[in-house]
């Protein structure tokens, strides 16, 4: 069975600095998706970034980028130029691709990030 | 703009009562999901649906039921509320593979069972 581990329950960073959140996963699958979701204090979960396992190039969305190491089963999120609005809980998630009617997300337990002024 | 709406935002009920949480999406997504979020457990899947008249059990489905009579709505019913069902409940929807399995979430319902 797949598992997703986020080893940092809490992190903090100064505004304008860079922070990296770690995520590791365990799977025997070769074709899958990895996601980072953000949950701000308003509670609504928002997709930050998505990576397809077959793509070697790391995904980037503005200040957010990932370091995807397939062999090491590692999927870290880098936030550059941190802003106060980045304060949130961040969840890493895994989904097997082409799983038919068994397309379920496997979630990590989250990392609480505080951006300090 | 398309959206996914949950109601109510907060609910307090008593043990043994039947409770229904509403979820309505205007994305025209076939796939809809119900999760609960608890400290130390992250998000856990309760039920999900891949289309009208289709429903499936997730990992924590005991005590919950859903029905899908149209594309837009997937109400979640707690048949006889228990204190262990105190949680934050999230509804989500997705287009599926054609959209990279991206999930869109509602704002959640905080349910307290006293």
C-alpha cells in the first residue's frame, strides 16, 4: 500500500526568505501523480502544484517549485520569497495514475508553515 | 465562476440525531468526494462518487451514507451521530484524468456532536 510521510509537523520562515517542505512516499507504482495542497486559516484546501511521475522536469508555479527525486521517492516543495499569505498547512498527496475506479488520494499528515514578518 | 459550496459552515447536534451535510458544485464534475479532517489523522476519505447513481465507500465509511441523484450534489448523511464523528468535513470534486486529477475543495463544515 502507498504511504506519504511529511516529517516536519511545523516550520517557520522569515518573510522574503526561502523554505523547503519535505515529503517522501512509498509505492511500487511507476506511473502516478504527486500534489501539494495548501490549507490556509480560512480552511479551504487549494492545489499549489502537481507533478506527473513520468515527467523528469520539476514542476514550477510562480514562487512554488518542487524537487522531485523519483528514485529516492522524494517530493519536496520550495517556496521562494515567502509571503505572509503563505502561512498555512501544507499537505503532500499521492495518486496512482490510470487507476480506473480506484483513483484515491493518499495524504500526508501535513506541515504547518508560519511566515513571520 | 464555478464553485463548490458546503453548508452549513458550522453545525452542533446531539448524539443519536440524523444529520445531513450539503455539497453542491457548479463545475459539472463527475467525481465527488467526502473527507473528514482530524488532528493526527490528516484527511480520510469517507465516500466518493464517479457519477450519477454511483457511490463507493472510502476508508472510514461506517456511520455515513451518500446518494448521488444529480451531477451537482453529493449530500453526506450521518445516520445516528456519535461523538466520534465530531470533525471538519470537506467535500471535493474533480474532472478526473483529463484535468490531471486536480481536486477542488469546499470550505468545510465544522460538526460538533455533543
